[in-house]
C-alpha cells in the first residue's frame, strides 16, 4: 500500500431538486452507495437566487442517520418534534444524530442577500440506528482554526489537526470534518487512518490531490481517495478551498428511502408506517 493516498475517482456535483423545490447540487448520494461508507450524501446548497431555496425543507422525518449542516452564508431556521427551535448561522455547524427519529423543518434564509451551506448525511450502524436523538450545536467561534504551515488554514469541525481537536465529539463513525483553505502554491498534508474512507469537496479555487498526474480540480468537484496513510493537496496560483472528510466504514446493508436509512426493507416499511400512524417519535415528543 502506498503511503500517500491516490485519487480513486473524481465526481462532479450534479443539479437536483429537494424539499419543497430547493434547487441544489448533490456531490454524491444514493447512487454512490457504498463507495462513501459511512457517509451517505453531501448536498451543496450555495445559491444566488432566493427562488432557488426559499421554499426550504418543510416538516419531514429522519431515522437511522445523522445530518450535518454547515453554513457559509445566511442561515437555516430549524424547528423539531422535540421542541427545539433555532438557527444555524454563517460559520456554525449543527450535527444532528436523528437516531430513532425526529421530525423537523429546515428553512434557508439569506443574510445581506447571500445564502449558502452544505448538508452531509452520516450513516448510523445497526447498533445505533435507534439511539436517542441528539444535537451538537456548534457556533462559529467554537470551531478552532489551525495554521500548520504558511498558506494553510484549517477550521477543525470534527477530528484533529496537530493536536487541536474539533468541537464535535463522540460520533460513531469516528469522522473528520475539516474546512481547508490554501493560499497560492500551498500544500495540505494530513494523516488519515488506514482503511477509513476519505474524500474532499472543492468549494473554490483550483488545485490537485494527485501529486503524480497533477489533474486539476475546482469548484464542485468531489475527490474520493484510495486507501493509504495520508492525503496531500496542492493549490494552484489562485488558491484552493475544500471540505475534507474521513470516517470508518460501517460495512452493513443500506435500505434507503428519502430521509430514512435503515438496514432492511422491513425496517424501512415499519418506519414509514409509524410515521403515518403517528408513532414515529420515540423520545422527546
Ligand atoms: Fe432534515
């Protein structure tokens, strides 16, 4: 096995429509299972036109997964079946472990005419699909910024960089979630556990993750790494910004319909029947 992970695949985020008519870009989703295990989906809802997002994501359930919202601009107003209400503002992260079930709404709102962010879905293993729902709500100033070398700035949301730990803790998939900004001609070098899935999603600028062929990726390109012990990224002269993720694969069957992800079709049917019958919420109703 090589020390530095090579690029296994480059995917381009594709347009799709979600919620009540939100036009967004999906970096990967159900078509890519199980390549990104333990991750299920990454949506990019950076948008220019209010009509692309104001319809939002009205009341819907989740079970068996975690949804992670990271905002760059504007906010998402959130309200749920446990009586929680609040907003995820620019620079904030909401890591929601839906577990046995929550019913919520998520409504994007602009600030100074801008709105944009990302939602990652992380799978839960069979042993945790029915865990009690839990939130980790992290504000912008709780996320440490690390500068491991000149021209490299990393916001550590989850995981650790040079001994600095991100504020999101105790997640089953043992994930890392980093927001990496490289100045012109800077190098990102980061150790990743062997056997863990790792990928990067480019959000601005241009650069390469393959030291050998130098293939350049840019905004809305998704790079899935092969196995190895570390990853490397090199920015072009324009600088480079990307989100970096790693996590421990679950290796279990995935039964997925809309916002609910279980192990078997029977569990999925049972969950939707409970939702229709009003017995979906197990905790905090
Ligand atoms: Fe949701």
